[in-house]
């Protein structure tokens, strides 16, 4: 029952008052307990009785307020007044939180109510009382709980202390209790179903069946309840990368990186505890010297780009001031660029990794090394090795793609070729062309948008019209917009305007021809009172060019075109 504060204040005044408990509230409370259509007389009697009892309770509550030397009546005073009358106090009335009463009115009634909270109900599917780990059901362990356990692993073990760990030792005439805390071993036992799932998933991810691999990756990316198998899956990826980097098996390395990508995309998993296995595996696929048997022919550059995007995703999701993950990864990439004898493949991977970490990282670490990188590219282009020429072409394209937008913001026009050559060497002319193209693309886009916004609206000129008579239809004239082809040829979608000729004094209703084409209204030179609609093409109409202009200066709206 909700009491109006204004009503309670009026009831506590010393002067006689005629305020009663609202009749509408009595009727609403009656309807809530199943009593329908409470009459006004009954509601009035109940209201007087409620008012009398509320006044007595408020008087006692006022006494508690006065004894407490307070000037404001609180809900605690009201509860104490109920207790001295042996009435059960109102539950929840002393809530410390704000009770969000909402107001609603309708049908001449006003009501305050508490909005019900939406509670997420689990999926109905359960097998022998246990909900399976499917996307429709909530995960067995939430992501927040996984994060808490990764931050404080001992918290889970401290809650699992059993009473049997307490040993009671009785001495001579004294009783002492010694508590022995046994550290529980964190066991990860998989059920038979989970072991079968792990076997099928790993075989599908590295197998030769592409549709089956897609289903397995989709399961890793979206299925909840995989937290118990994540340690084994991460170990599988780490061991697989370690072995296949040595064996230079590019295909299996790609499959393993796709597995890592699927685990990182799963929103129910928190992988910070397993980054010590994932990060080295991904970094190996970025900066390893050789990832395939034929580096001059196989496209290992795509694997390095994909792994660079993965490492960027890991830094975005799991980098904190405690682990300094991005700083440590950036230091590895920077070390590859600073070394003089770095292999070209490792250099490409380092540049790709730094570029994926953001333009600020490229600005701080790649841009200062641009001169030395340019000299190395020029030196390798003079080599006779096919691999070196292919590698430096990929490095050159990667630098132009990622450095040109940064230079466009750092340097002011005009972009002179000689200035770029003096500062960046061999890559100067190529960077100048890329920056100029970037500026032109930006300016053309801005110009087109501004011109489109500032262009005035132009009226569409009325098309040339051909008036055609149908011999089979009496008292009708067909006016057709002139097509681009010959006037006598009927075209699909041609706009046809049916106009009915009638004297000026005749106000008979016009004839309308239904059509499936949309209605098109064109403001044209007025003829005599005509009705304009759309109609399909009629090739059997006899063509006759004839204009019937009419003086529109003195024509009233009622005498003009009636547009349907």
C-alpha cells in the first residue's frame, strides 16, 4: 500500500481536517485482491475507517519523532508505531536504495507503482536437469567471473576449504583446535563428451575438409561453456605453431591462426590467463624468418598481415597498466627494425605489426626509420635474388599504404618531390605521389559534398507532349510524353496521361484508367479541363500531333488540372 506524503502530513496536523483516504485508492486495492465494482458507499465507509486508523498510527509515530528530538517524521517512526500496536511492519519500507515510483494515469484514475525489473531467464532446454552449453543458454561461468579468477587465482581456492580440513587435537585437560588449510589442486578434468568435442574440433580445424573446418571455427567463436577446454586449445595452438614453424608448414600455421582468431572472438571467454601461450604463437607467425618452403612463391605475407591484426586485437582487449602488453610487443617489433641484419620477412612483419597498432605507433617508431628502410630497399632492388626483390616490393607497398596518410597530416602543401627525396631517399618520390593522391582524394570528396549541398534546386522542364486519339474510345484524348526513340514506337514504362475533353460548363466526373505503374505528376502547360493519371502503353493508338494550349492567366484552380 502506497501512502501519499501530502495526505500523511495533513493527517498529522492538530486542526480538524476533512481529508480522507482517497476513494480511488480503495477501489484500486479492492480490484487488486479480486473485489470488482466496489460501490461509492462501501468505498466511503472503508476510507473513513482507514483514515481513522492511520491517524492513530501517525499520532504514535509523531510521539517517536518527538522523543527522538526530530522535526521530520521518518518511515522508521511509522514502523515503530506499527510494532507497538502488534501490527506487522511494512517490508521494504526502510530500503536504503531509492524506490523508483512511477506515475500513471488513465480513465480518470491516478496510480503510483514500482516498475518491475527485467530478469534474464535461462533457456528452457535442459537434459536431466542440466543445461547444455549452447548459445541459447547462459554460459556456466560468466566472463566477469573468469576475469576475477585470472586476477586472483587464490580466491577460488580459499572458498573451497572443507570442514574436514580442521583437525581437533586434545591435550591434557585442555582443548585446542588446530586449523590446517590444504591447498586444493586446480584440476581440469574433462568429461567424455568434452574429450570427444576436443578431438573433433582439433581434427576439423587442421584437417583438409574446409566446410567442416568452417563449422568447427564457428563453434569456437560462438559456443559458450568452452572455458574448461581453453587451456588445452591454447596449448594445442602453441605446440602446433612451434612445430610447424620449424617444419615450415604454411597451411597448418594459417589454420592455427584461424583457431586463435575464433577463440579471441568468443564473447564468453576471458583469455588473459592464456596469453603466455597465444602471444608467442602469434608473434612467431609475424616476425619469423621463414614460414614456408618456398618463400619467393608462397603467399606467407598474408599470414603475417593476419597475425598482425590478431596481435592488435589482443592488445586492444587485454592490455592493462599492469601487464604492459602493448609496450612489450611494440618493443619486439621495434627491435626488429633497429637491427641491421634483420631478415626482410621479419622486417615486413614488424612494420605490419606496428601499423596495426595505430597511426601514433607508426608515427613514433616507423617514421624515424624511414630513411634507413629506404636505403635498404634501394640496395635490395639492385640484387639478383628474386626473393629479395619480391620482399622489398611488399615492404615498399606496405610503407606507402601506412605512412602516406601520416605524412599528409604532418606536412603542409606544396609537396615537392625534391624535399621528399632529400628527407626519405629512394622512397621520397613514391611517398610524394602517394601523399598528393591522398590530398586530391580528400579535396575531391570535400568539393563534391559541398557542391551538392550548395547546388540550387532546378525545376524540371515539362517534356514535349504528343496528343493521340484512340478511334475505339469516344471522347478521349491520350497525351504521351515524347520518348527518346521514334514517336510511333511504344516503350515499356512509358508515361501515359489520359485526358478527357469536356466543355467548360460540364462538370461531369472524369474517366480513370487503373495501371500498375506508379503515379507520375508533371506540371505542364494547361489544356482544357483534363484529368491526369498514369496508364500502360497502347501501341494500337493512332498518333496525331496536336497541341491545344489554353490561356491560364485567368484560370481558377477549379478550372485547371485535377490531379489524382
